């Protein structure tokens, strides 16, 4: 029952944050929604960055604010990390 075998209307978009896999029905999500689904307290999303991990052949990971839109249909939007703002990562 892979997502690729289903019709486009039934497709899901799985993402991975740490050891957690989350599936979305809609490929366009806010970074806030992704962070909340991953377990971040709703009132703390503005204190964190969501990073899309681009892989070792890409120049740099992509950083998202809580209000930014994330297109999960992009091939580089499968693995993420949530980092507190001010942690020195940019």
C-alpha cells in the first residue's frame, strides 16, 4: 500500500524529524504545523527554527520561520530538524 500506488487524491507526504515520521495529506504546510505535529508546544513555535535537511551534496539546509510555508512535494523536503532560535545554528 505504498503512496506511489495510490491515486493522486489519496497521496500522503511523509516527513522525518528525528525518530518520528509524520504523514500529511496536503503537501503545503506551515512550519508551525509541522513543528506542532512533531511535538513542539504550540506557544513555543515562534522560538524555534524548522530546518529542511538538504543532504551532503547541497550547499546548506533551508531554514523556516513558524509562519513560513513548506512544500512537502519538493524532493528536498523529507528530513527536518527543529532547533531553538539563538542556538548558534544558521
